[in-house]
C-alpha cells in the first residue's frame, strides 16, 4: 500500500489486504524508542510499512505461526509519532485511540485500521509467512514481518480525523 492509496481511504471502508505487515507491541516499540533516542541504527526499516499491534503465539507443530490477533492500540499511542516519523503509513489493532492519535493521523496523513478481535485463529489463516526482524529475545514481543493474504481491515480513523468511535 502506498501513501496515495492511504490518503484516499475513508472511515468505515472495508479492505481485504494482501501484502506485508510489521508486527510490533509494547516492548518492540520501547526498544525502537531507545535506539532512536540514542541516534543508533535501527534494525528494521519502517518506511512505507503498516504496523500491526499483535503478538503471535508459538506455532503448533507443522505450522509457521500460532494464533495472532490484535492487541489494544491505545497503549501504543505514546510511540505513534515516532513510528510515523520513521515512515509508517498505517497502524492496525483493536479499540479506540486517544485524541493524540487522532491528531497525529491528521498531521501525518495516516490511518488507523481495526481488525476483528476474538478471531485470532481466523487471522492466522491469512498469514502466509512470518520472520523475526528484530529483538528475537523478546519472544512474542519481538518485531516480525508477516506476509498476509485477504487480511480483513476496516478504516477506524482516516487521514481527516474522521473516526468510528
């Protein structure tokens, strides 16, 4: 997905996304913030990426991934401006975002998607590949890249600040 596509999206719009997602939660964000604060080289390129707030479960035998579902997004709002400055085009999670997050979506012309919570088993069926990008010692809180096919998304906050909440 490119920036011109992001700008056209409207609140409540439904998508079946096929492409890559960067999976990241609290600990991964915190590690990136520490590296950014130290002006250190980052282990992952977030430019033009979509970040999915989730933590994959350990995979069962003969599977690439365990269940994966969205986590509460508002906890990540303190990191949102940092990842937008690093080039992230959109975020995916569950739940309402803070007023700050809405303002940042408008300022940086980014969107916030939601995906069904309580459907982690279904969402894992949309994942075609997974690899650790950074901080493997964090386990499910590491930063991952997942390739997805027909991953369900709904625009919850658009680039004009319109929201479903």
